[in-house]
């Protein structure tokens, strides 16, 4: 089933369904979270559907939305790589989708397919990761604290785990791949808008607090949650960017691009790291969050909150 003209897509990130399922003892799906699937023409999931890296934990949710016959676009968040080899995770997830005949769920990734056009909208997506690895001092500090680096295998032959250098290399490849996909898609249909899906935030605006509210050490750790994509946005001009990772419910602008996140996040008692609690704050997510386009202009419906610009100071 294809969406109607001017389709309305639901979007949500950082659902961490396995954690919620463990708490309730029942499978977590969008319906169980209060989403009325009939209101939308498609679904967009910018990463961290699960927490512990096992695709099977996402099956009830993905099966439910697949069975609507409506298209779903998803990317991998950092947690989808847990217990997997960095270069193999996307291929494994793609195989999982095929094995369970989830043919309406489309994975966008550097190692599968970066771009796809659905109902007059160009979608591009990758995890994107963070860019702090270009500064070894910051990168090494992030390495000491990041759980990503303990649960993701970068080199299966040596057993070496993921580190800041891997993140920076992946980040650059992801940006290049999305730029190329945008160029190719626009060459075919320049009149269609572009929606970019990334997991890590594209700006300090994507953190729960402004930089002045973090200590210097906290701000260095926070660089594992975002990158500064202002230049990439200016060059590629996507109409809309959806991200996750920082567990916020918010919309904001970066130049001419509208940016949004609609995170469910963890149950509060599941996160015992004080810094994580400050840097991935819990907000009231919106089970009716959606976007559509009027021409090429994106319209976000998110907790009925209008976006407001904030300072772009880099900590």
C-alpha cells in the first residue's frame, strides 16, 4: 500500500522497546505505546528501536507496522550495533527483515541502501555517528565513558572494540554517502523534498541543555552525542532532518532546514548514570508526532510546540 498524495508520516526514535517490554512483561508495539496507526500513511524510525542489539526484540513492533501495508523507513542507532561487528550490523539487520518478510520496512544505511523515494519524498539515512574523533583528546575521553565502545566490535579478527577513530571514519563516510544519494535523487526529481534520517544529533541544539549548563568535562562527553552539521546542511539543503540519540522531544532550525526528534527513551529507573540522565533527558514523547509537506515545506506536528531558534554556541 502506498501513501496518499501529501502523505503524513509518524516519526519516533529511541523507543528502546526491549527495556519497556522487560518492565511490563508484554511485547512493546506502537499500538501498546498509544499510537493510532490508522492516522498515518507511513512510519519513520531514526534509530534505537532496541537497546541490547538483538533484532528479534524489535519484531513485535516491526511486524505490527509492516502488516499495515504502509511504508516504514528506519536507520540503525548506536544500540542496534550492540553485540555485532560494526561493518556487518546493517547487513544482518537487512537479512532479519527479509527472513521475517517485513517487506514494507526499508532500512537505510551506508552498507545497504542510503536513499529511497516514496510518494514524492526523497529519504536518505545513515547512523552518522559523531565527529569528536577528529580531536584525539576529546575522542579518548569519550572512549573512557561510552558504552558503545564496550559492546560494538570493530575488528572481529583481533577483537578490538569500537573507538572514537571508528566513529569519525564512519561519520565522514555517512555524510559522503548521504550527499551522493541526495544529489542522485534530486537529479531524477528535483521537485521532491529531502528528508535525512540520522541518529546522532546534528547540533548542540539537539542536546537537552544548552552548553552553558554543562561543565567542561560534561561538554566533552556530550560530544559523543552530537556533531556540528551546519556546513553539511548548508551544502546539501535537506528540507527536514530527523534524529535521535539525545532522548529529546523538540523541533528547531539549522539554517533553512527543519530538525526534529521525538524520543520515548528509557523508563526512568533504567538509567543510573547521572551524566546520561542530564545529557539524554526524558521528555514527554508525542504518540501522534508526524510530518508532511506543503509543497517542499515541511510541517511538523509535535506536542503542538512551535520551534524556536536557540544560540548555536559550541562548547
